[in-house]
């Protein structure tokens, strides 16, 4: 029987060899022959990217100048973390090859944590022991691997802002609860053995559908690796005994984060291998990187889950410094005899975080320093970190291209809405992003009402009161009992899940707001309320859209006033032409042909109610100014100009206009597309 690569003898390997001896086998240690006594040099680089681009350039040169069956070795620490960077560097160096896979083998797979499946499993585990905010939960709901969680795209405000898995399960219907019954066991302080927890976890993942994803290859490999991590975790069972679910989640999480996926080994002329894999291998040319003083010998890495004294007693390798130094020294010696020419490299730079200069490892002290020109025939070719970097500017490899237009909207698509109109006016790119591409703003569910919800409550309250009192006299006769009854109804409809104390406070606040509003309405000239919050449809510019006006009043002289309730900051300057900051009121003016005035009715905290608008009514209503000063036109001409502008906006949306042009800088402040 031959065993290879057993230079480092773990407790299990030692036990195995002891057993062999006890069964009467002769166990003979054979050290690899030192075949080469060639040149060994070292070289420093100012950055990792310069080091990598030199190595890949050197590897290409070796590959081109050596016989076809030569083996070029590169030994790399942290190969899992650097694998993608190394691959990109090789792809740039071998830019004329269709694929580098037949030339270079990077002997380590990617870290498991980089797979979507692993990330989703970790997030799910975290959700079982802690609350996540709604956007994290929605992200988890989009996982193709855990479809049976049935997480919706939007949460209503009956959910808390942050919640855990058990809270989520508690709010689901009977069928889903029954289906996900097994998940309720992943909780609490009850102690179980690691075996039991792993069993429950695997069953839970099955129930969630992690086996059903259609991308079989990727999913299968990641799933197999995760199962392997679980079986590694099982080995801790005798050491940790009975543990809580939170402790179990910690163990699994750390193990998943540290795991590197296996890669298929295959023969290629250039082999990038880890330090451990390289022991005993022979090459025609070898480059060993990562030999700074801080990297070689590496720090000790005892198993985080097993007490250190136990590991020392069991003589687990590399848990004492002498043991580690001995291993590093032997490996350095082995490398230096593994090829006719061996190059050790290190990054010799001031590391920002430790503020000190990094020198070469003392284990390489006896090797002479080399210069770049002795290692590579064209040192200039690697002096830009990336082989393409020097071409970028001169040869225009990168062109910048901006387009102000999206594709046109189909002629047959006549769906339109007031929000498209407003967004197209405020910023065409925003309209395109939201209504064409579908990048919706995700509102967090909230427990206590925010400013928007408070505004909605006030709208509902005034609407209810105006259903009871249709004119000034009726409003003046509203009694306290009626007002409280209406407030209670509105609050119960919307805030029934909130504490009684909060509802009482809100009732008091709204009572004051309503009394102040009644005072304001009684101070005005007489009026009749014609419409309150009624949906209407308008045809404009070849499309139709629905709108809802808060309120339309008929004044004593028969003229019509359109009123919009506002609780936040607004500015009637938004109705000024040539470009509208808000299309809502100009649209109402177009939709209600006989309207003689448009106004906001302001409900600003701590201030009396007031009108803010434009019309022909300035002589009779305070706060509503004539248009002649601002617009230099008659009221009818202003309405006509608004109509033309609205039609132009509809046309520009259908033509695909999507230029980035906010009507004023503060439009961007609340825009969720800012990051784009
Ligand atoms: S952030 Fe500003 S510029 Fe960008 S889409 Fe939103 S409104 Fe337009």
C-alpha cells in the first residue's frame, strides 16, 4: 500500500499508521528526492496586482519557450480568495486564446460563500435566530433555492419593520403554516445534539425546495459542498455535546464561510496550486508567491471549535509555533529543490493598516535578490499591472456612449397614469426607470404611521366629514360627538394593530386639526361641496387615465374651485411654465373645464389652514392669486398652455425620451434611482 502526501501527520493519520503497525505492517517513510539543485532567487513587488501580472507574463514566456510537455508551477497562498484575480490576470495575458482552461489550471475552486445557494442558506440561518429588515427578507424571498418560503414582493404595514422567521410563519395562512411546520423547530433554547440539529436543518432545506432548482450543475455542486460542510460539522458532536440552535447556527455559518469548493484537477501546462497541494510536486519552472515576512510562515490556524489545549495535546499540526516553523522551513526547502529554477516573490509595500514596511520572510534570507530583467525578457510588458492598461487611452479600447432615448412605447399601448405624467415632467429618466423598466421604490412596512400615512388618514377624515356636511353651514354644525365618532372610525380602519394609548393621542391630535379646519371653512365666503375624492377618467393626447380630485367646491357666484389637501411642503411654482414641477393641478384644470381656480388647502403643523393657488378668483378668496402677473396670460390661456404641455409630456414618454434631467435638484433627493 502506498500513501502519498502524508508529510503532515494529523492525529487521525498518525492513529491510522499506528494501527497498521499493530496489524504487523511495515511502515516506511520515504522522503521525496531532491531532484534539482538549480538557481533559487527572490524578488519583491510594490503591489499584488504587479506581482500577479509579472507572474502570468513569466508563465506565458515559459510556456512559449519550453518543450510542449513542460510543467510550469505557481504556488499561491489563499488560493481560494485569489482564484478569480489570478484567472483574470491569466485571461488578460493570454488575450489571444479563446479559453485559458486548456492552458492553466487553478487548483482551487471558488469559496463556497460566493455561491448564491450558500449565501441564501446563510441568510436563512440568520433569519431563524435574529430579525432581518424587510428588504433583506424580500431578497431572501427572491432566492430561486428557497421558493417554498413564499415570501411576498411587498409587505403590508401589518408587519414590523424587522422580524424573524417565527414571526413571519405566525402571520401566514393555515396551509403555508402546515407546509412549513418543520421550520418551527429551528428555534429556542432547547438543547439538542449536533446530529439532531443537522438532521432538522437538512429536512427544513428540503421542505423549502433547495433541491428543485433547474440549474442542476451549479446547484448540485454547491449543495453537495454544503452537505459536506454539514458532515464536517457532525464531527464536532462528541466535543460540543448538546447545544442550542443559536450556537449551532454559529458553527454552521462559520464553517460555510470558510469552505472552499473543490475544483476538478486536470493536466495543463501551467498549474496554480496551494502551498499544501504543492508539497512533493516537481516542475520545470516554479514561482512561489506570498513570501512577505507577515505571510510566511503563516499565522497559526487552530480549529475554532476545539479548545486549544485539546488540539495541542492531540498534536494537531500547526497549532504550536515551533511546529509551524518546522513545517514552513521544510516546505521552503522542498520548493527550492522542486524545479531547475525557483523564484520566490513577495509584496514589498507599506501596508496602510499596519503602517510598517513589509520585508521578505526570514526563511528566504539566504536566497539572492533577482531583478525583473533577469526573469522576464520584456519587463516593460508587465509594468502597467494589467497587460491592457497601457493601451486604454491611446487606442480607445473603451468608448463612452450615452443615450437619451429608450425604445419607443408601442402605438397599441395606451395605458397611462397620472404618476407617469408627473415623473416624465420631473425627470424623463425617472419615468423610464419606474414605468418602462419597472424599478419600483420598495416601501418598508412600518408599524407607526409615517408622514405619508398621516396625510392619508387626514384625507380620509376630511372626506368622511364632508360626506356628512356638504356646505359651510353643515360644517359649522359638526358636533364633537360626530367628530370623535368619525376620527375613531378612520383610525380603527387603519391603525387597529397599534396600542390604545397611541390611538388616544392620535385622536386628540386630530380633534385639534379638525376644529382648526372648521374654523377656516367658516371664515370663507359661502360654498357648496360638489365632489369629494371621486374617481374620474380623462382622455388626453391619445391616452386615457384615471384621476381623483380631493374636493371640488361651487362658490356663491357659481364658479368652480378645485381643492387639493396637502400636509407636506408644496410650492405652486411647480405649476409655472415652460416646465412643470408637478403636473397634478394643471391636469385637474384640464379635466374640469369650468374650473375658475386651483388651490392647495394647507394643513401645516402648528399653523392655521390656508389656501395657496391661482385662478380668476383672487378678489374673493385669500391665498388664490390671479394668473396675469405670473403668467402674463388670461386664466383660459393658462389652462390651454397647461393642456398643451401635458400632451407634449405624453408624446415624449411614448417617443422613449429618457434623458437624465431633473426639473430641480431637490427632485433627486427622494428619488430611489439615485444609485443608478
Ligand atoms: S435621481 Fe434625479 S436624475 Fe436620477 S432618475 Fe431620479 S430624478 Fe432623475
